[in-house]
C-alpha cells in the first residue's frame, strides 16, 4: 500500500510503498476513510531537531483518523469487520489511572507508552495510508449512526482538541459571557461551532484571513475581526461594561496572539493556549487580570471524543472540509502553509 511518510526531521513527507500492517494480539487494522491534515504536521516537518522529541521519523503522517475495522488481532472482542470507527489519537501506557479513564493525553507513565506523548501519525504509523495499525483496540470509538468516517475524521483532533478546551471552561461560559477564538483554521472553526452548540456565550473570532472570518460568521460568531491593534478595544467594547472576555482560546500561540489574549481577558477568566507557534506570555502582577488562569491543553479524552462524535452525528458540528486523495496530500499541506485552505483538509486514502 502507499503511505505518506515523514522520512526525516526538517523535510517534506514522501509517498512510499509499504507492506499492509497485520494486527498483533489486542490490535486492530482499520481501512482509513479520512485522515485530517493538521497544522501540527507542518510543525513536525519544519520545527523539530533530532533528539527534541522522544521518537523520530520515519513514520506515516496522519493523527486525525476514522475508518472501517479491517482486521482484528487475537483476543479483540466487541468490534466487527466493516464497522465504522474513529481513532482516539493519543496513545498512553494503557495501565495508569488516567489511561484507564481514557485520558491518554496526560498518561502518568509516558515512558511506557508506545510513542511517548504521541500515537499513530506522531511517532508511529498514522492514517495517511490505505490501512492503519491501531496498537490497542481501546483506542477505537464506534461511530454513531449518521456519521461516516470521512466526516468523522476531523472530529478526532480538530474537533476533540477545542472540545476539551471549551469543556473545561464551561463553568465560565454562562449566558452573557464572552468567548474569544483566535485563529479560525481547522481547530478554530470547530471551536466556534462547539461554543455555539454547548454554551450561550457571545463568540468573537480573530483571524487575519477574510475567508476565515467569513467562515466564523457563517458558523455563529457574533463578531469576527482581524488581529489589528484596534482588536483589543473592539473586543472589550463588545463585552458588557467593556470588562473583557471570560474565556480566550488561542489556536495560534504566537507572542502577538498571547499578548492579545492577555489584554482582552477579564478578571477570573481563562486563557487557554492550544496553538504551538512557540510564543511566550510574560506574566507579572500588573500584566494580567486578577485570578486569570493560563493553561495549555493537549488533545482530549476518549470519552470526550465520543461526545464530539455525538455532536457531529446530530449535525451540531459541521466541519468545513476539502477532500484530497492520498496522491495530493502534499498539496493539502502546501495550501495550509500558504494560508489558502479554509477549514480542514481531509485525505481519503481508503475511501471507496
Ligand atoms: P490551521 O493552519 O488550520 O489554522 C490556523 C489559523 O490561524 C489560520 O486560519 C490562520 O490564518 C490563523 N492565524 C495565523 N496566525 C494568526 C495570527 N497572528 N492572528 C490571528 N490568526 C492567525 O491550523 P490548525 O490545524 O487549526 O492548528 C492550529 C494550531 O493548534 C497549530 O499550532 C497546531 O499545531 C496546534 N494544535 C494543537 C493541538 C493541541 O492539542 N494543543 C492539537 C492540534 C493542533
Ligand atoms: Zn493535530
Ligand atoms: Zn498511562
């Protein structure tokens, strides 16, 4: 089968021929219906030096996957050939209390994980190939009816990651609260929809691309504006008493977006950094509102993935996708890098 592989750090991925995977005991091979192209893959191609991460290339890209069960390893029960499934992407040790709850992204024993902090597409072979080996059947979440694997794929990361970030801030997102989404790409456009579907917050979106701002408005943002210097005043003016936003979700994570986030967050608010552009946010007593909580988040739990899939099946989340065959996956990444892609690119290696 053909697979899009990252062969070395600081390089473009290549389409190569690989043998089809065979499931070992407890493992499952899926035929990949959809594999989303995530901006993190661009970071993988360009930002990392050898030795910086606990794993290294070569591996097949694609950490946002859904497909159909193809082959079951010895001892796997509860799944049947042909069944549509989404892959919960972060693969922890499987034995620590967090993994047992499905909170693999924050595994307590990552040294015992097959690719510490990663999974298929992040250190191990991912979904940009016709077939993908899933190292443990517990990483598969059956799709609800009315949701097919191509539509489900982006929900496994572009949906799940913002869902977790929004969900942890639900108590601060009461009616008349304000949420700001910075960066309306693959993750951000679903963040807007998740806020709309699960809270009554006022939603403000920030992006430099007119197309992204249009997408945000189409999906329920009350205000969408570019990250100009005036943005701070405009965002504050849109909140009651000019007090600022209760929750800011930064899907970029540069010095500039973090500074904007800090300036528009009101006392007791949340600043959640999801984007990994590598910026920093200097914090001092006077630089940020009282009791503002700042955190990074990584992906989401298996239970949260089931919830996101349910929102997708009910039509409350509608990923805006552009489909690419595997041969054109490199083009999808190029368009993401140059900013001419709107929403998510989904590669369809094994869709028939
Ligand atoms: P994307 O390329 O689809 O979207 C990024 C969006 O941000 C684009 O619309 C772009 O125009 C906009 N943007 C860029 N710079 C901006 C700026 N200065 N101000 C306002 N908008 C700006 O990317 P994506 O796949 O949605 O990923 C977003 C980020 O999240 C990436 O850094 C990615 O690596 C990261 N990520 C993190 C996690 C996690 O678990 N923490 C998971 C997935 C992706
Ligand atoms: Zn990702
Ligand atoms: Zn664990």
